[in-house]
C-alpha cells in the first residue's frame, strides 16, 4: 500500500471505544498514528491490527493521564514532533456513582483526566500547530454539557469545560489556520458505562448510538468545517439558536452599573 503522508494523528484514550475507532478511521484516511492510553497490551493489539490492515506507522505511548509526569511527556511529544498534525483529545473517565458517593481521590482523578490533561495537551498542540501554521485539534465532549440537572455533576461539568475550551481555542487559533472541533456525543455504546456501573441500554432504551456511527459522523462534521458537532442532533438549528443567544448576551454582561432590578428601592432604604 502506498503511503501518501498527510501527517500523524495523536489520539488519547486509544485502547478501546471511541479512541480506537478514531485510530482506525484516521489510519484509513492516510494518517500515521501515535496511540496513547494506560493499558499497554490493548494499545499494542490495536497498533498491530491497524499496521496490518492499513500499512500505516503506529507508535504507542503508555501513559496514565492522571499522572502529571505522563501528561508532560505526551505534551513534549506534541511540541517537538513536527509530523504531528492532528490531536484527538478523547481520553475521559466518569464516576462510579455520584459526587457524594466517591472519595476525594476519585473526584481529583476525574478532573485530572477530563480537564487538566486535555487542557495541557491542547495547549501544547496549539502552540506547535500555530508555529507551523497548520493542524487540527479535536476535543471530545458530551451533550451532558447542556443537561447537568439530569446527569452526574462533576462529569457533566468537565465536559462543559471541554466545550468552552474548544470555543476559546478556535477563536485564538483561527488566524494561524489551526482547526478546532468539539464533538459532543450523546449516549454512546462504550466501556465507560460498564466501568461506571451502569447499563446504558436500560437507562436510555433505543437511544444509544454505536461508537462507530459516532466517529464516522464526527469526521463528516470535521470535513464540513464544523466547530461544534453533535452527531445525534437532527435539527442543527437548535444548536445555532443556543449559540446565537449565548453570543447575544456578550455585550450586556459587563456594565458599570448594576441592573435596575438589583438596585435598592426607596422603601427598602
């Protein structure tokens, strides 16, 4: 198989689920790969399969992204390897139970993996890609960003952070010709549900997307140039309306005077 090099994609959480499918799809698009996850055996299995099926070069980095030293090592690879042209910030974990059911260490680990690691990796990739005037950052969020009342609050907050981070990155990197995409899956059939002690098909019968369909749809959104891709959302006008309302708030959010409804009344005085 001929190798039309279009760059290297670094994918976190690539030992299974969404990350492993991104690896397969991007290799078939012509990317060489760097797969990052904490399970060495599964990483090597995925790498061997992709090499055999696509002929691409696939490196692996065994790293626990809750470990600052591991994140630093991956960040250094992003900054010093000029072949890397795409980052997929996919790694993420959830809680087994809710915020009040978990020890502080579990909450800290979720924040480290879901917030700190993707922030530092996006910063490293953003600096490198801006210097090269090319590159793409894909951040995997979640639709629970919009419905925190119905889902575990720490996880949904971490995913809301990913959306805000992506919107800000896109604005800052636009002039450097660096693409940013936030992908917001709905309920998707991956191992994260099993690990959190939930049967997703029982929770949301008939509303669970296959991970392969999710990734394929997200790549269509990338090809269309979308900043925010929500694969299960049929009416994209709903997102457009929400985003327009958010932007319309901007000019009104910082004023010298307090709003009239918060001023003391004469009777209160």
